[in-house]
């Protein structure tokens, strides 16, 4: 198999220079793929590199973790609107905590952990999708990621990285034989309507340079919603697997990279 390029999701910012951060992430992904219990012993280690862009999502002068700015808060509320009790009043933060707690109870997660994860997820998603305002890093993110995707045999994109990869593949017309999206929020209504290019009617489409598209989502992944939504929202999704992978683990990528479904997709490509 040729080169595999990974596109990371949220929560991957490192203070090191981008080149060094990319090397750290590449080692993590390569180790996870090589350590899959489903990997065939006869298969050589893949040539893996990760397209790192997390530094570009950090607003100038920001210190510490992600912050809920107006755009992120709006997306967060939109995502949780069905979990806010009718007639509930209070500050937006209180309503978000209440709704996140109700969602967490429904899927047997810790309310604090669910709120913490979503509070980290939406600032980065909003930063990338923003097209107006003082801080709009999308162009720089897409340019950097596209430079890594060119010439890849396989693109594996996780979480927000699936949104970044989708837009980069469209914008630059890059040809990739296999695209695998993991824990993707592409079909999430909060994200779907903000994509570039905009979906036509109710449907998005596979980027024209992609030969095959496989989507893998854990049933417990909070942001890979709605279940089965990728194949319903996008033309050209060849495989749409929603299974109990145990991959959510608050959206870390390692379990996805070690899952049976990804190994099958890579093996099918290699033979």
C-alpha cells in the first residue's frame, strides 16, 4: 500500500513548531495502526504521515484551552436544542450544561465529561467553518492540509479532520483512491449546512477525485450523528458502518485506528 495521510480532529494542538507537532501526531497514528489486533501479520507497516493544522485554529494571543465564542456557542446551542426542556430559562452556559447533562444521561456518559468534550469540540469546528470576521483560518488550513493530501493512496480523516479533508479534496480537486472518515460530524445538521461547497438541496456529494469512500462511526460517538446519516446525506458513500467499536473514549482516534472495520477497508485497498 502507498502513503497514508491522516487528518486529525479536535484537541490536537501542541505548543511545538508545526513540523515537530506533525511528527508527534504521525508517530501516534502509525503506532495505533501498527498495533491493530486485526492487522494481518504479513502486511508491512504503512507509510503514514499526519497533516497537522491545529495551530492554525488558535486565535492570535489565546492562552490556554478553547473558548466558547459567539459562533461556537451558537453551534453548541443548535446541536443541543432538542435536549433543552421546553420553557427552560437561564444563561446560555446553564442551558448548555442542562442539555448536555440530559444528552449524557440518555447515552450513559458522564455529564461533566460530555459537556467538557462538546465545549472543546465546537470552538475548533466554529473556527474552521467561519467565513466572516476577524479570525477566519479556513484558507490557511485547507492549503496546508491539501499539500499533504496530494499523492496519498489513502486519506484517513477523523472528527473535524473529516470536514477539513472533505473541503480540501473539493477545493483542490485532489485525486485519492480511498477516503476513510472516522467519527465524522459531516452529516451533523449544525455542520452540514455550513459546508463548502454547499450541499445541493438536501445532499452533499463525494469529492470528484475520491475513488472510494468508507465511513466508520461508533454508536456512542456524540458527534458522528445522526446514525447512518452519512449515506443519507451524501451521494457516493460506498460503506457506512455504525457499530459498537468502543471508539468514542471522548473522541480519541486510537480505537478507531485499531478497529476491525478500518483494517478491512485498508486490506481491501491493498489486495
